[in-house]
């Protein structure tokens, strides 16, 4: 009889324990999840060029009571974030939230670098009653630095105006301001003067790549035709990112320089001096009286004076 009582008590205790454990499981039946790109947890959340991205996540409450959940976040790359701090999820519902990540300087990190983001949730109350022993869950995802294609081009200013029939050299500098190795995939040189020509000096920029923060330069020779009129000419150089072109994108940079073309000189200073001295000599000669006229006048005066002198001499003798 005593054995039967012990057996019945044991059965009752196991039943109560089973019911309590089942109720506990029902109370704690909730889930935290992240909405990964293309629903694949191996895919990264790719930051924009501005250093921001939105990460969706959810809490599913399959329990019999409502739960109040408190959230915390860990963001890499010294980023900022905005996300809900706590939320109440009704029994049998699924709530979705957004975590906004921003202010990450993507230019400070190498393209393709990844680090983990973490979202944690802790149950702090059930049916409005604080739950000091509430369970916690945490999920992670990869945050990836995008590839930034950023080439800049700078054209040096000419030393001064050039004469028609001469040329000048423009130094063109291309700098890689992106976060991955890049290069020049295409170059366009344009000008707005039909009698201005350029050589192929910039073709050397197409060879090889440009490292992060590095630059490459080349000289462009610009020639003006001998018949070029006086005019200001704008020379424009456009460079296209090689890596962007390889990925089907168009990323380019443009700069321009102004060249003043003057007519060729008309004469040398020596010829001008000769012409001026000849003009002075002609002027002096033209202001002097002719030699024949002076001789005739002088002879006439002598002819008048000479007879009077002879008569005066005869009178003295008599």
C-alpha cells in the first residue's frame, strides 16, 4: 500500500513538473531575426558611398502573453545608428523594425572590408509586469565597405599667352581619391578653337594603375596654327575610371585650362630703328637749301660789290 502511494505521488510530481516546464516554454516562445539581403545570412549589408545603410530585423512572439523587449546594438567602423530602444509585442504577432546605420567614412577603409553588426533583444516585462529573469537573444550580420571610384584631374595653367605658329605644354595630373586601386580607362581632349591642335602626350596615363592616394601625370602639347586669330581657347580634359568601366559604370572627372593666342610679331626692333634714323636724315636734308641756289646768290652779291670797288680805286688815283 505504501509503495502504491509513493508511486502515485511520483506520477503527480512529474505531471506538475511537465506542465510547469511546458508553460515556461510557452511563455518564452519568442524569436529575434534579421532580414538579410536576399534572405541569405552569408550576404553582407553593403554601405552606400555616403556611409549609410538600413538593416531590417524582427521579433516574433509565439507565446501566450505580450512581451516588452529592450534592444541594444553594436556598430563597427565608428558608425552612428538610430533604432528603437524598446517595444511591446503582442502574443501571436510579428513586429518588424529598422536599424539605420550612418556617418561611416567609407574612404577611410579599404574596399570590400567587412565587420560584424550585432542586434540584441532582452525581455524586460510580460503583460506589463517586470521580468528580472527575462531571456535574451542576439543576432549578427556583416557590414561591408563599398568600392569607391574617384579619380580627379587637374590641368596646370599655361605660363602666358602664345603666338600663332607656336605651342605650349600643359601638365595633366590624375589622382586616385577612391578606396581601391584604379586607373585611367579612357581620355577625352577637346577645345573650342578649330585652329588649335593637341598631341597624344596623355596616352601614357592609360598604362598601368594608380594606387590609393597616388597620382600620375603627363604633358599635353598644344599648338596654334600660324593663321590662328587673337582668341582665348579653352582646352578640356576628361578621364574615365578604368575599374568603374570594368564593372559597367561611368565615373569620370573633367578639368579645363584657358590658352590666350596672339598674332605673330610683325617686325624686329632693329628694323624699326633703321627706319627711324633714315626718316631723321631725310628730314634734315629736306630743310637745308639747295647748293646751286646758294652759289648763284653768292656770285650775284660779289658781282654787285666788285665794280664799285674798282671805280673807287680810280677816283683815288686821279
